[in-house]
C-alpha cells in the first residue's frame, strides 16, 4: 500500500519529493553504466518521458556483421562475337536445342543457313537463298527469333500481303514476294518477283515461297539471325530466281508447293495413239497366165494378114516373101520378115526379128 505524504525537514532539510528525483537520476546513471541494455519491445506506460529519453540516448547502434571472405572466382572466358559487318569467317557458338543459324548478307542479297560443325559453332553451310533486302532500310545486327511470331498470311505495307511471314525484329520480317490479294496465290506481283536478288523491299527480307516456307516451318529450330554486309555472297554463292514476267503463269511463284500451282503440273502432252489392229492379210493375187512372147522367126505356110484398108486382106498361098515395114508391104525373095511385139513374164516389152 502506497502512502502519499510529505515530510518537511527543518534547518536545511530537503523535501521528500526532491529525494525521489535524486534517486531516479541515480538509477538512470546506473543503467547507463551497464550501457548494453536494449529497449523493451513496448515502453511501460508508467515510465516517465525523461527516463525514456535518457535510455534512448544511450542505446548503442546496431552492429553490422562483416561478410565472410570468399576466394575470388576464376574468370570465365566467353567467346567473342564475330565482326559480322566485316564478313568475318568466324561463326556463333551452337545453342542447345537449335539446329540452324541464319546469316543474311544485306548488300549481296543472299541468305545462308548454317548447321552445327565439329568446332561447336554454326559453321557448316546448309542452304542458300536469293533474297531482296531493303538496303539501308534493313537493320544490321544479331537477332533472336525467340518470342517473335509467324503468320501464314499477313498484310504488308502498301495494301499487299505476304505468304509465310516470320518476324525477325519489330516490323522486319522474312516473307514471300507481295501478293495483291490475300489468300489468292495466283495474285503474285511478277514485277517484284523478277527483282529478287536486288535491294528493293521496304526493309523486310523477301524470298521465294519455298524459301520463306522453309524458315516458317523451321522457326523454332533457328538459334538466331545475323544481318551483315559483305562483298562475298557466302560459301554457297548466290542462287538465281527464274523470271516470270513474260511466262504463261505470271501470277504464281514457281516454287510454291501448292497442288494448284500450274508450274507444278506437267505441260500438255499429246496422248499416245492407241495401237491400231493389224490389218487382215490380203490374199496374194494369183499370177496371170503366162503370156507367150511373139518375138521370134517364123516359117509360115499360110498367112492371113489383117491390116488397114490399104493392105490386102489375105495372101494365099504364100509363094513369095512379104516384108512388113512401117505398115508397108514389100516383096523380097524367099523370106518373109516381120517384127512381132509381145510382153515377157516380167511385163516388159519384147521385140523379135526375122
């Protein structure tokens, strides 16, 4: 039980209240001498503000632990990226899970696909494609296809459409030569197709349909794309594309594998004639009766001559010789000479003499 009373001392004594204050200050000094105590989580409600302030002013700062010393790690040598802009013969390192790497020679308008070599780099040329870049409108650099998209058909700049579009970076794509109508594979722009191999795009990389489709189909197996400039087209050279402007099918890409592509259908071939049945053998004609040649020399006992009106009807008996010469009778002694004409077995003319 607490009592509240004051004792006043005479002759210079101190009131009890002053003694209480002195005792409190002494307690504070004792606590500060300990010097390592921390404030409780909650300050007691009955503690005076002066005491709280005195305690807080002597609270030591929080100690910071020194991190354990570890030996320095050995530096890892990372492969240096080749200088693609200079047409370096060096190649990027193979990435696990990716079979191909694409290099686009912007100035030569050639795309070369590489596969992994024994050196651990994409150093084996696999396929070359003729293309059309945008020249300075196509950015140089290294690009990853990861996270980008592809479309079988996509609207392009100028109200045209492209087939088999694969995004390289932002608005820059691999795609076919433009078509005037989306989904109409017979609406290819032949004039633009015939420009393949030159810098004529708005910045994208234009390709023949077969090449654009190859990139579209293999998009997730391509480790990356590098676009650079070089006078050397590449290890596989620069392929050529056919000219279709004056062809029979100017609206179709000759490389499009679509079954309706007229370029994939054989040219009109004249059907083979049906074999005619062998004609029935005709019977060989019987030979004509053998004609007796009238050529020769005859001994005539009696001769009847039929001739022209000027000739005698007959001569009977023969007592002299008559010679027939150009339809004129002539007399000669003891010889009757005449010329008789007939045909031999071969059908030729046979002439006899006396």
